[in-house]
């Protein structure tokens, strides 16, 4: 098996994994929606609220966002100035995408991973909990999702870079 074939295989496995986590995120949208409805009904109709439920809503939203980052890149649904991009040739589009992965997405992702490591580690060592009475415990778990989400983004960025290098070669 050639190196290129092995990379293609690794890219395919990585993208399936990211699509799997996107499906989990889609299910979390349903859970978050039900949780928000429950929280609103209990607060406004029964005058009882829960700090833990509100924090759980925030945490679920965070997880949705972090799991959605890599899938958004995979499906090419991210923000772009299409008014110019749409008119470019496939070769130019691939060159722009390679540049943006190498000089924007990958450095930013690596920076977030680097900075977040200590952020999560310190939270774990301190057994950080919510500062609000009745809030959630184990705050390092949600902070750890930053690492996980950006690790998935790093992997997808490398996959996208690979796809664009192939597209650049084919369009030349």
C-alpha cells in the first residue's frame, strides 16, 4: 500500500469519526431544546428554577458548538466571502483553501489547544466547580471539551488540507 493510499484511508476514517460526532451533536440539539422548554416552563409557570439546569444548557450549547466546528469545515459550510471565491478557478480555490488551512485554521487551532491544556489541567487539579450555589460540579469536563473539539478541528483541517492539495494538483 502506498503512502498516498494510507493517507487516504486515514482521512476517510477521520472524516467518518467527525461525522459520527456531528450526529451526536444533532441529538444534543433535541436534548437542549427539551431542556430549555422544561426550564422555561418550570420557571415561569411553577416559579421554580435550577442553576444546575441553566448551566447544563450552557454546557450542552458549548458541546454543540465544539463538535460542530470540525463538521462545518468537513462539509464546507463555514463562513467565506463567496462573492469573490465563487468566480475563481478550481486551481485558485484550492490554492486559497491550502493557504487558509496552513496560515489561519491550523495555527489558530494549535494555539487554542496549547492554551487550553493548562486551562483544563488546572481546573482538574483544583476540582473546580461552579461558583453559583446549586451549580454543576466537575467543571474540567466541559473545559476538556475545548480540547476535544479543537482536536477534531485539527484533524479535519489536516484532512481538508489533504483534499485541497489533491484538488490543486488535479486542477493544474
